[in-house]
């Protein structure tokens, strides 16, 4: 079961709406959906959650390329909408089975290297060491909204979207569309 919502930033704060992803087949479709909800090309956040398995946040600012964060790339890649996000992040084309997710360094660190809370890699490294699952994407995509990379990584699926909305001051608005 998926939950998806759009949060569009306006002059008066954030406006939330639930959204159907039935017609979304690519990141471009998702970005277009977000841009359609945008007011004056301001920021739009797309929240996607699959039960307690993973969550993703896509940030679209005007015509800029979408910025993506996925909490657990291995779990997300096994779901239809999560696959769209992880494919984009690792540079895999739909249906391309040549990229082994378990062989990627999904947490942004190399084996034997300490994890750094300041890591903000937008892409997985080429051929990293084996990590079974972990976050993938832009850890800083919510930094200017008050959610640091460290806080984002610490969020657990199931509670994460509510905690992000709380940090943005729109928890009640998001809960109303849930």
C-alpha cells in the first residue's frame, strides 16, 4: 500500500494534497505532476511511502532537475514507484538488470570508511562495495527547510513523512490528506 502527497510551497506557507500515481511511469512524469502543483515555480515536495518498508522525497524547484532521497534503496527498488526513483539515482534504465543493487554502496560510505553525517552524494559511486540496503540520494534536499542530513537518515519509514511535515510546520495539513 502506497501513500503519496504533494506539498507545494506558497507565499502563505505549504499546501498539501494527496496524489494518485497511477499515471506516473517515470521521474519526468512525477516532476511534471509536481510542477503542475507549483505556484510561481516555488518548491514542491513529493512524499511517497510504502507501508513501513521505505519512504522517498522528491523535491522539484521550478525547472531544475528533481532532487531525490530514498530511505532504503534495496526495498524501494523492489516496488514499482520506488524503482522509478532508484533507477534514476543509480543511472539504470527501466528493465536493465545489469546493475546489482546489493553491490552498490547505498549508504554513501566505502567499506572501512566511517559514516559521515555530512555526506551528501547525489549519486551512488561506480561499483562500490557490497551493502544490502540503505539510504540513497540527496541527503541535503531538505536542509534549507530545517531537516539536516543526519536527521533525514535517522527517520524511520512509517513516521518519517509526519516528522518531515512537522519540521516544515505542516503536520496537520499533511495528516488531513492522509
